[in-house]
């Protein structure tokens, strides 16, 4: 400050040297200053290079060297004649993943369910959680709630939800990323826990015996093809109507209502007419003692009757359950939601509490110790084998077969960022094995792929696999610390619709 000259610092000297080096790269030609292209590219943080062709001679050289190694010739013989996953399966991992657990809920529910050729896992997982208290209440040996009933109303609600989004985004260009994402998947079979809540709150629940699966519920591809084709057609009509002249709100609503009614027709003819949520039904059944019983209720009342004196589970407890997620791209103890993700207009939005993996796992253990099943979401296709029902990071030795380390440079956060992983499947936890030091070792999983896979439908998941590929667990907030519960009062991080945490299990 003042009149004294400041001394040159080491940082300033380094900066001056950098400037001098930069000036030396300048060339004066024809009264113009020319900048070295290579220096400029590096200065801006990029490397100046031209795309390189793949030379045939190089690939031939690679192949010669590869086949000169006897190990590679053996690998060629094995891997080209069978599924590489079968060839590279680690037998020791299968043996280690025993169906032995020292913390298990006393009543898991039965039977093992089967979603068949549909993406309804979230409806099966959630109704498998709901049914436990009902089975105890009515003394049932086996029982299923109607997944098809919720499936019908979910499809209709999603159609309406989609069309409302089309109207709200009609001012955006058709090639806008948000518009294209909406059009890409208008009525997916998949869903999330908060979407189940919306359906049960509005339409209730029903025993499967009163609304069983139709062929199209079990194999939904053709139904989806027809409905999606119509919804995309409707989207064009609604966008033209909104952006045209003279179209008022009344005309827009009337047009949309006609469209939803047509979707209702398609669903009714393919899935069957569902019972009304407010009309009484009569459910006749035999309990596990062989006694004939009758329940008269409505879907709404039946959903409110989920309760059991033996378990602290009820319809109100289920309504208050929260979704914990482990998304390492974001700070723990942050609240997250996904823009325009849902099924019921005016219903509950998608809400996640982001936590570290230890918090998520300890909440699951607490639920299981209390005798409560846990709905969870994972990337089920990674390092899993459905025939024996094993999910384990050591299950396949890809490095042995291909001499490459899979995910060597991709951690969980990076896999989410580059699209290598996402939540793809919902299942239910019913047990865990904990070692002498209190560390979780493996988990028992109730799947919805029938009894022909796994251990009669049951899967086992290693704790390391859970760390890497489990993203969500739905738990009772009474098992969470106050600091975790308080996250619900924070302003949420709003993720875009195309974010991997917006994927539907």
C-alpha cells in the first residue's frame, strides 16, 4: 500500500514466466499475429488432434500377438462356444453365498410371486410388503394382493399425467430434451414407492382372487405398444392445439378427456374391467386352518385395514415410510426429487433422502429386527445369476477371461454419470446375516420371478454387491436418526427427468 513498491512474489514470477512463454508462441506474419494452434488448444484445456483411422495392419498385428499366447487360445475356445458368464462363473462365490441368516423376519409371506413378461416388479414388491400384515390378520398360509388392479389404474393415471405434461411443455420445441424424454417413455410398466402410495391412496387394494392377471398383464408388450403409439399421436394433436389460434382451455380439456377415455377403453379390453374403488366386494376364502371366511369391504376400506397386532405395521405406517437412496454424486443428508416424474396428477411427488450406504444398511437391519420386510431398488442385472439366485461382486471373473478389469475406473458415482448403472428392479429384503462384529455379510431377497429361479424364488445378495448396486430402501422413519428425518424439511435438489435416479424399477 502507499508509496512503497511491492516485492515480486514467487506466484507472480511464475505468472510472468508463463506470459513470456505464451508470447514466444506468437508469430508475426504479414502484419498479423498468428497463434500456435497446438499451444492454443493446450492453453484452453483441450488437445489439438485429428481423428485417427483404424489401420487394418495394426489390427492384424494385434490378432497375431493375441493368438500367439496359449492362454488366449484356450480362452477363445471356451468363451466363443458358451455364454461367457457361465464360463467365468466363480464357483467359490456361489458356495460362499449360503442361504443362512441370523436376523430374519418371523413371517415372510407366501407364495413367491411372478411378474412374468412385464415390468411390474415395483407393484409386486410393494404388495408383498403390504400382504404380511393382512395374512396375519386373516390367518392365511398364502395370499396375493391384485397387482393387476394397481397396474390398470397406474396405466390410466400415467396416460393422463403424460398428456398434462405434453400440454405444459407444448411451447418448447419438439426436439427439446425434456419433450423427447417425455415422448420416449409415456407409460412405462415401472414405478416408484411414492407412485404406489398414490395408487393405493386413490384406488385402494384388492385381493388377487377378485381381479387376477389377464394375459396382457402377464405379457404387457402389445398393450404398451398400442397405448404408447396412441399417446404419441395425441401429443402431436395437443401440441398443435396449444400452439394454434382460437383453442381455449375448455376445448383443450375436452380433447384431452376424449383421449384418456380412449386409453381407458384399450385398458379395459386388454386387462378387464376393474372393480370400482368405492363399491363393496365379497371375498370368500379358506384360512390356513381350513375355516371358510368372508370379508365384505371396498378397495378403499380394505387398504385402510392393513394392520396386525403382532407387527407394528399399518396403512398409516406404510404411508409415512420414506425412501432412502444412496447417490454418491450428491452430498449425504440432501433431499432430492425428480422433475415431472410421477403417475397421478396432484398426487405425491417422488422424494428421496440421500444417505451414505452405512445409514441405509443400518436402517434395513433395524426394519428386519423389528420383523418388517423392506422394499428396495437395485441394478439387478449386474454381477447376478438368476438360475441359482446369487448377486455377488465376485460372481464372474471377467479379468481372468478377458484380461481386463471391469469397472476398474468407474466407481458407483461414475457409473451413474455415464449411464452404466441405474435402478432397474425392485425386490424385498426379509433377512440378513450379521457377523460377530456387527457387520452385515449377506441378505435374503424375495424376488418376483417365480419359483423356477434362485432357491425356489429366493435370492441371496452379498454385502459388497449391496454397496455397489443397491440404490434405494424404503423404511419406517422411526428407525432413522433425527438428523436423517430432518432432511425432509430441506429444500430438495430437483433432478431432471432423464437423470438415472429418475429410472423406474
